[in-house]
C-alpha cells in the first residue's frame, strides 16, 4: 500500500524541483526526514519544514494527501 504526498521546495532548494516530482508515492509511516533523505536533502539544508502549512519537524509522519514544504536556512548580510 502506498500513500501520495505533494512536495514543495523553496528558496535555494527550489532549483532541485526540476529533478524531483512534486507529487509522489511513499510508504505509510514515512517521516518528512525520510522523504528528504531519500531525495538527497540533508537535515542541514532543511531548516523549516511544514506539513499542510503548519510547522513540523523531520520526525513528523506523513499521511495520504499531505503537502510537505521545506525551506533552507535563511542567510543575510
């Protein structure tokens, strides 16, 4: 059995969306961190994680239809 989630990467991570589908299947019980790890996105690159527009963490378990959004660390100068 699979569930389907949507993924959005923002700021400097957005360039990766050309090689990552915005909607795909994962196994039930998969965490946000496991999705990012499978896509080659390190914890250091995923500063803010949102599931369905609510702040979450990498250990949050995804459910069918969830929208996962990820922002990198914000730099300034």
